[in-house]
C-alpha cells in the first residue's frame, strides 16, 4: 500500500486548501483597504471655472502687388533643372555593389554622394567611380 498518492494530494489541495487561502487573502486585502481609508481622510477639490478671454482678430498682412522677377531682385537668371542619374541605374549599381561585398547602407550612401557631382548614363561607369572613390 502506498503512503503518498500524488493524485490524492492534488485533490486535497484543490478542495480544502485553495478556497481557504483565497478567503485569507481576501480578508487581508479588505482590512488593508479599511486601514487606508481610516488613515487618509477623503480629499476635496476646489475647482474654479475660468472663462476664456475673447480672441483678438489678427491683422492680415497686405500682399504687395509689385511682382518682380528673380533677375530683377537678385540679378540672377533662373537656374535650369539639373539632370540627375536615373533611379534604375542607381538601384542596379547598388545591387551590384552589395554582391561585391558592400553593405547596403554604405553602398547607398556612396552612390548618392557620387551622383551629386555627376550624372551617370550607365551602371558600369558608376560602379567604377565607386571603387575609385574608396
């Protein structure tokens, strides 16, 4: 005959000890709440309602009717649109550099740096300049 039955121990714990433990924890929590209420008197808040001050209307700035060109104001001609390297060329060069051992972040930074100064028509020229720059 066995002295210790694990299944019987689990049933004993569930049926007898757990409900008793919950009652003890509940009574401790309730007594702590009562003690806290006795020690801390209820607080009251004095609230004053403030009225909004009426908003003042902002004066609108008058737009000047005098329209002058850039050349008249600064003495410069309009700068034409700069030709940039095509995004497909940049992307293909970036992929090639990654396959050659560059990190993606470093490859992108290097390509952007090179494309600022020069417009590239093909990937090979751009990749060669990447190796010259390093």
